[in-house]
C-alpha cells in the first residue's frame, strides 16, 4: 500500500510549482484529478520542437502530470462550476497556483470551498503570498530568485548575478506545498477541520537562505558572490582535472588532516610542481578552519596545480577512498546515467498515453512500508473527463452529454 492511498486531490495548477506539489502527492499514492481549463493549461503549449515533444505532450506534462487523471472543466460556466463543486465535496485537498484574487473572482476561494466541504484543505502557491504589500506582483522562478537575494549571492565575484539552473524557486515551492498539505492533514486528524495553506515562493526562498541570512543579520556584512566557494570553508570549490572538473570540499579540521595526508601519500603519485604544492599544504597555519579561510588563495592555487595532474575519476576514487567529500562535476547526461541514481530508481520508465514509453525522474521519497514507485501515464487533454463525471460524481450519460454540448467540460 502506498502512503497516501485513499487521499483525494483536485489539482487546479499550471506549469511547475503547483503541478509539482500535486505530483509529489500522486507519486505517494494520492488519487489526483488534474483539472485543465478549456484548451489546456499553458504548459501543454510549451512546444520546444520535435526533439522536446512526444506525441501531443510536452516534457512539463510528461513528468509533472504522471499518476494523475485529467479532465477539462470551464470554471467560468454554470455547468463547469457545478462539476467543480462536486469535486470539492469529493476531495480532501484542492491545490491552485493562481495569482492572488483569481480564486475569489472564480468563486473557488477557500471560504467558498469550506462552505461545500468543511474538511477540505486548500493549498494556494503564489509568488509573494496571499498577504502583504507585494502580494499582487507577477512572479516567475527567476524573478523570485532575484527578489529573495538568491541571485545576488550566486555567481563569480566580478561577474553577473546567476540564477540556479533548475527552476529552483518553483520546485522548492511545490515541495513546500506538498509538505504544507501533509501538515494540514495531520492537523485535521485531530480537529476534523480543514484549513488554507498559503505557500509563497518568496517565503520558501527566504527560508532556504537560512543561516546565510542569520550571518548577515548578526554582522551587517553583505553576503558576497563567491562562485562555487563558500565563505566559511576552503577548499570548497571545483578544480579542473585532465578530463573534466572535480568538486572538493573540506569543512572540518580532521578532514583537512586526512586530505593533506592523502595528497602527500605515495599513492597520489605527485611529482614536480604538484608535489611541491601538496607539501606546501602541510603548513601548520592551515590546520584550523580559520587559518584556511585566511589563506584561501594559497590553497586554491595549490589545488589547481595538484588536481590538474590526474583524471577526474582518479581523484574521485583516491579522495572518496579516504572518506573525503568529493564528487565529479557531472554533465546532466552523466548524472542521469549514474549507477547510484539508477540504483535508487531516480530514473524510471513511464508509459506514454499515446503509445510507447519514456524515461523521467523518479520519486525521491523512499518509505519502507510503501510499495515500489508507481508511474501511470500522464493524461492527454481531457482524457478522463467522462470517466470522472460518471465514476466520481455519478452523472448519467444524458447529463454528461449536456455538459459536453454546452462546453462546460471537454
């Protein structure tokens, strides 16, 4: 049995943050009904060309809508609102990521949902939250990263601010949305009442800045852009090997001792300038973290010389065998093919609803008492409309035909 089996979710979301929240719940076993507007949500139109499409589905839909049933409902029509109200009565959870004010205009805000179903949990994911002077700002992942100071502390010291490569703001908000829903469900077990979960992309980013914010608030010192490095530790950087890059991090003094012993051991095979560079790291002044941060340039220069003597995989093998924190700087292709990633079922096969199958990222939540991951096909647009009307809401064939005919559903 899956952890959330029996949980009923209505998914009104679009593009990334909201769909990811609902996808997490679906991966964990919830019955999620994705409600598209007529013509489909925007992500269905993100056509990147033949190489980034499979049949009629975009990558967004293929990964973020798996394990869901899909229907089309026009929430602006009387018949569509009636269908939605029936879904709310059926549901435990309703998730949206509309801009503030949209749910009220559509008559699907939390007070309206609560009237229909006092036990329902509503989760709204927005850029800046449902309260505060900035609530009505338009938001995208990158603009929230910029606003929260994330881009301001990311990138090379003399370069431009840099956003995180993945849609970090969207995806973290989606995961926070799923966590918020689960917290509200736990509360409902005690009280019998639902509630409204208000998730702000900005709030989540501020939370993730975490101790960096505390350091600044205590000291008043701006957080500098440090590239791949970290203020408090050195080495904490990527270094070029003969055939790629390797990331090496030493954060505690005992690991530094092991690190320099490993570099100076015969197995490292260092010669000439590299051997001299390794010997220079034996300096007593570098044995403490404070001493190392004061000599950042010296350490980085030495490691650039040392790491350049061997291949990336050789350094990973040598340093990992010593129990040190090291990793190859993989390309995406290398990461998705890695044996550890595959062993953890983080790349899985998903059936395509129009035929064939494709590979996608797996479920990161491994629960010992749950069944293995299930990955049912993402729905084509409106694929399950009739079935949901019949099997979930109990509509007869005549009423279903009327709703199709007047455009309330599709």
